[in-house]
């Protein structure tokens, strides 16, 4: 019993140390950007030992990968909303709602997403991480399209994988424009326009 308690305490300390490092890393990345940030700065900010830090993370790319997963999981929760429309109008309404929430999330997470974009252009590790995240979204969209096709709501002559990829790329393009604050229209207007174009071509 005493051994179990000791093991539990060790696991708790390990989890708390890992979390302290992630919090410190986020702070340093936001202040310095990906290129200038160093793991030494993060370790100092977390107030832990170097040896302890490297038990949990190999370097700043490893830390940013976890932070990217954490942020993008919020986006994926939007994509993973139950999609079982009974009518075309219901499908369009749900997709429009998802698209707006996705782009609004980009607006809310703008500063951290700026760090991610910088890292994607510099680090092959982070670029590969982003590609994996992208494929996860495309897979989810493809499943939603396949559902609509199998229930007579969407055109069956279209390849659901190809359409899913194109739809995600459209959202991704506007996501980065919003992150850079380069968008010319409101997020709401973007969501309505791209959703209407997408659903008009796909849904019956």
C-alpha cells in the first residue's frame, strides 16, 4: 500500500512538472516567437532543473508539438460535433455553425497560432505535426460527407475524400488570414460565403 502511495505521488509530481514546463513554454513562445525561444528560457521560467526538464521533453519542438495538439484539440471538438442531419437545410445549418466556430477559434487563438505558423515554416517536426493534424480534420469531414451521401442528401458522383480535402484547405486558408489579421471581411461573412459555396455544390 505504501509503495502504491509513493508511486502515485511520483506520478503526480511528474505530471505537475510537465504542466509547469508547458505553461512556461507557452509564455516564452508568445514573448519570443518560435525562432528566438530556447528551452533554457522555458526551464528557467518553470523553475525546474535541466535534468528534470529533459526527462519530459527533448527540446522546444517537442514542447510546441504538445501545445499545438492542445490548441488544435479545441478546433477538432468543433469538427467532431455530431453530424446526423435529416435534411439538406439541417446539414447546411450545422456546417455553417461549425465553420463560424472554427474561424472564431482562429481569432481567439491568434497569438499562439502565429507561433505555430512561424514554426511550420521553419521546423520539419512541426510541419509534419501540422500535416498530421490536417489529415485528422480531413478524415472527419470525409466521414460527414459520406454520411450525407449515404442518406440521399449529397451528390454521390463526387469523391468524398477529394471534397473533404478541398473544404479543409478552404477553411485553412481563411484560418491563416485571420491569424495574420489579413482578412478583408468579418469572420461571420467569410463563414457564410464559403459555407454556401461548398454546400451548394455538394448538397442536393
